[in-house]
């Protein structure tokens, strides 16, 4: 399947209507897509990737392969309830934890995420417009948004058939923007009952997928899609995923114009999601409707 590619450079001028239609179709039928001409500087993207990989080699790789998980896999022990990854998390908004990051990557990560946030806010406007809402709708619904970045490496795996890089799940929040490896594959999304491989990035594209809260706010018009990461035996895969989510106290409900029967505090959803992340999303939504007001 050919994953949709949205060229944001065509939003200006005579191709705007066609581009907005392609974006709407991607959100409605796929829940994930590539972005080109997104406004994030190529040099910033390259620098943050290079420094994260350097930090992994210098400070994360050895300890990961010495871990109980890695040692068990070497002995042929199947690991079905863990993920073959090593990561750290950058909280950008609110209450940034920039000083908790490895010093090597701090400046580059801050500069990169500041540009990603602008892109996320632009996408929120475009999605709102395509849903027939005020272009500030999603931004206001998420206010004050939580923005965090999971920086992960999926190390080269000697027995990839015994473990998942990351088990199948949907994302809890809003708009997820991924800067991923340009050589090592592994990411897959479920489309029409089949797992679709997302190839390594090309030409400084950003990969976008939608989280559960966009599906709720849109009353199911837009979809959050189950995805996973396969362990790989040929190389280590880089993933820098920025989450543009509702704030913990944001009250989430479908837009009145789109009609949906429930309201809840995002932190309550997040608490429930943490316990049920790898379960079926439909069941999670149904339980939320029945237990939270």
C-alpha cells in the first residue's frame, strides 16, 4: 500500500483545495501519513539524529546489551510482554525537563522540538478546518497542551523473532510527529486488517499519526491506528516521536458539531490507558464511556 504523502508547500495557491482534500482523506481512511515541505529545517533534523545516535553509542548501547532482557534473548528465551527498546523522554511543555537530558543532545533537541511544535499547531489548525470547525478548535480543546518527545533506539537484535521492538498499540494523545531512521525499518501500522510497513524516511520527511483524542474529538471521523515496531536483525533503528497532546486537565469530548456521547478528563483517560495500552482500543473506548463522566 502506498502511504499518503502530504506536501504542505502546496497549501498556498491553487493547489490548496486539493492538498486539504488529500489531508482529510489521509486522516479519515489511514490515520497516518508522510509530510513534505513541513518547515522543519533539514540541518536541525540531521543534527539531532546524529547526536542522539552518538549518545546511544557512548552511553546507552553497552548497558542495554548487558540488561536481563538482552541476556535472556541470547539464551533463546522468548519475551512477549516487554519491548526491545532503550529510550529517554524530553518534556517540552509544561514544566520542561531539559536539564534532565543528556548534555550532548540538549541544545539540538530543544531547537528541534520548538520547530516541531509549530508544525503540530499548524496541523491542528488544518485538521480543525477539514472537520468544519473553527481552525483554533483542536488547539483550544487541548489547552494548555502537553508536548513531550520520546527518543528511542531499537537496538540490533540477534533473535528478532523472539521479541517485539514495541508491542502493538494506539497512542493516547493527539498528534504524533515522528522523525525516524533513514536506513533501518521496523515500524508497521494496521490498515484494513493488514500490517503496512512504514519504510525508512526519505528526503527529510516527517511521519505523522493521530492519537485517540483526535478520534474522540472528531467523533470517529478521524482514526487512531494500531501500530508496532518489529525488532530488526540488521541494524539499530532511531525513533524521535513528539507528542502534541491535551493537557492533563483538558476536558475531552467530541465537538458539539460532530456529536458524541461522553466527556472525561484526559488524565483519567491516560491513567486507564496506561493499564490497557496493549489491549483493544474499541474496548477501551467503550469502558471509558461507561465509567467516566
